[in-house]
């Protein structure tokens, strides 16, 4: 008997096959038992008919409970009323394990209950859909970078120093070597890779000890950082735009069913696959002030500012050329206006906020050293980073994408905690 996946069922109409999965739902009606079976690839209705199965097998089907694991054999057929939908007439039912009463029912559950039962909640249709979109976004990012001559270059998670200060880092004792930190970005290490491979990226977990309770923050999340030699500010933004548009197209092509389950506005995603808008930070502040915001020209954008900026825009907006005072020491100054840096944030539409931060990097050793000294950074700890500006320094740029924030936008999910299998927040580390 051939074991197949539900996603391939249309290929086997009229043939006796085997499905292995779990009971999503079950209901009885006289001589019929309707079992909704899921197997990870999809779900479908299977039908046990007592006269065909016999008394003993029919009673076995009736004993199944929600989330029981089961092996079912039968013959798939076209649904009598729904085009492109299939169901299966059961020939045999073999329980693998009859589940106890499942704690997650059809009634409304609060977020704390669902998060405490996250190990079970991820089985639900919407969480299944979000996690499959996450998978697709991850591989779409890698596909675009691989096709554009970027090489995977893994940066360390344990680091002796910080990328942008230690105030939001998790600190730990590292044997006899003193303090170490969980990485908040692989960027500085990635810059070493461009001198070898030209264009590089990493993709892995990063950690930020921010005491933030917003719907957009996690303490552990996945980050893709990319760096490229001989790429300057303008080309850097072109690469970012090309990547995001590739992700949009890939999700729309490969995740139609998942987007439908989540009731995601697919037309809004399609509309975002168009040339992105651009504003300087100065222009953005002026626009926000005209809309009633109290932001000033030396300020970062708040969540509401990001919403206001993109209101009515179908496409993401690059905010570029930021005041140097509110950006990191390694960002290159604009030669036409040294008060601003050649940096960009990409703000997603529909209120989803920032999804990319990027910049051209400072490639002049003496300028970078002076900035680090001005910020009283421990120069000895960063000597390896300064060395990059002594031995073959070149213009270069990079950017970072938070995977969960991008998945939040693609899937239309309100809270970022649903876009990672096990969210870590300041008030939760279980399960």
C-alpha cells in the first residue's frame, strides 16, 4: 500500500492509498463518521461508512478523538460539490495513539493560555499557515541572495563585544576569558567576509535584552544580515528592494492556501510589488509634522510615525539620510551633508513598520577610529574590526532583515509572537 501526502492526493484519484496523520476534527452521523485528517502537508475529509467497514472497524473510527494519530487507507475521489476538493472513502483505520482530551478546543482561549500551550497551538490551522509562510520567506531570502552572488558566511553567536553598545545584550561568563555576550547582530563579523568572498550574508538567531512589551518585539529572533564590497548607498537600496519584491512574489506564488486560511489581503501584497517610495529623514519629519506629529528633526521614528508615513501608500517607503546623532558609529557620512549618514530604514505599508535597516559603512580607518574614541569604545576589543580599514579597505554597504517582522507583514498577523515557533519575550520563556 503506497503512503502518500495529502498535498499529492489529486494524482491518486480512484486508487487505494495510505494516509498517515492526525485527527483535526471528527463528527458522527448515523452510519457515517467524518474524519478531517491532517498530515503536515494539508488536510482532507475522510469518510467511514459502517456497511463498508464492518462493525469492529467502524467502532474503532468512532473511538478516535481530536489529535489522535492514525493510519487510514482508502480511495480518494473528487468532492461531489466543490471543484478541486477531494475526500477519501475509508477502507481501514489503524489508530497509532488515541489522544487524551485535547486542551485547545473551539472555544475562545486567551493569549496566555495559548502561549503556555504553544507546543500544541502550533498544530492549529492558522499557526500551521504562518509557519509555512515563515519557511517560504526564509528560503526566498536565501534564494535571492544566492542568485545575486552572496555567500553564506556564519557569524558567531557568542561574542566578546557588542555591535552597538552593551545596554541591550545578554551577558554571560565565558570560562576564564571574562564576559561574553549573545550576539545582537552578525554585521561586524560579516564585514570581514567581504574581503574574502565579496558579498556575504548570515542567517540565524540574535538576542536583544530590550525591556519592550510591544507587539513587534522579541528577545530572541532570527536575523539575516548582508554585506557587499564595492556597493554604495544607492545600490544597497536597490538590492534591498529587489529582495523584498522577490519575497512578495514567492509568497504569493507558493502560499496561496496559507494566505487564504489567514484571510490575508492578497491584493495588498500584490500592490506592494512595485517601485518603492523614498524620503529623506528630513522630508519624513516635515511630512509627519504637517500631519500633527510632535516629532523633531533629531528624533527616531516611533511606531505611530511609521504608520502615519505609510498611510495610503501601497508600497514600502525607504527613509534615508538620517541624522548622524541617532545612528551607529559605523555608518558613513553623506559627503554632501556630513550631518547625516548614508543609511536607510525600509518601512512596510499597512502599519507593519520597519522591516530593514541598512547603510553604507565607513571605510576610512582614521574617521572610524575617531568616532569610536569619541564614543569611548574599548578600541583594543575592536582592533580586528579596525584592521579591515588598514588592509585593503573598500566602499561597502549592508543591511539587516528581521525574519519575524517580515513574516508578520507577509502573513498579516497582528502580533510577532505568532511568527516564531516558540516566542521569547521579557515575560515568557516557557515552553
